[in-house]
C-alpha cells in the first residue's frame, strides 16, 4: 500500500484503471463488438457501472467508442 500511496493512488484505483484500460484496448483493437462482452471480460458484472466508470475515465461511453471504431 505504501508503494501505491507514494505514486498517489491506491491498489483499488490501480486495478480499476487497468481493467478500464484493458476494456479501452479491446474496443480500439476491434476484438469485441459488444459492450456487455467487454465488461464481463474485464471483470465487471454491472454493465451500467462499467459504462459510467469508462465514460468518467475516457470522456466517452464504451458504446460511443465502439461506434467510432467500427466505421
């Protein structure tokens, strides 16, 4: 915990950021085409919570990002 505190974060925040970054990468790489599948693969069971956290982190919802990368 001290190492994370020295970096200005917590273990929980670090894990959340990594899970959200993985979701972002799955979308931008075009690997998965459904928000629900992305959420589950990244360890989220509540899709609306995932979408809110994703939008807060990346200023776009997963659905918006999926749409922009599918065209």
